[in-house]
């Protein structure tokens, strides 16, 4: 018997009900993933935007044209 199956059997035998309807757990997970996706989407193309704004050699705002600060 796998651990996951043992957990399912133990949960089925438990007398404690869920604190909310089961479909709400899925809705909460969906909302969390949507919020994380929005945060990730807001940072799209940030590196390229900063490279264009700096206008200095290197593109990262450091003023260095070499890969190791040369």
C-alpha cells in the first residue's frame, strides 16, 4: 500500500468534516495560482526595458562593457 493510499484511507475513516465544501479548496488554489500568474506577468520583459533605459555600455546600468567588469 502506498503512502498516498494510506492517507486517503485514514481521511475517509476520520470523523472530522472538512472546514468548507470540497470545491472551495480548488477555487482557492485557482485564485492563488491566478494571483501568482499576474505577479509573474507584471515582471515580463523587465530586463530588456532596463537595458534600453540606461543608455550606457553594458545595458545593465553599471557602465561596464565587458562581461566581467573589464
